[in-house]
């Protein structure tokens, strides 16, 4: 048996629970970007 024991796949933590948080954050960021774009359009219409 060779290789570093800690790099074996069986010892790696499962991080799939982070995916849900990433998806929620991505949706929130998209909403904020859309809001910013709408506000920019309003500002340009005023000036």
C-alpha cells in the first residue's frame, strides 16, 4: 500500500451540503444584480 493515507478518497469529508447554500447565494446574487441594473436604468432616464 502506497500513498498518503489522508489523500485516500474514503477519508475525504462529504461536502455536498455546501451545494444548497451555494445555489441560494447564487440566486440572491442574481437578484441583487438585476436590482442594480434596474436602478442604473432609472438613473440614466433621469439624466
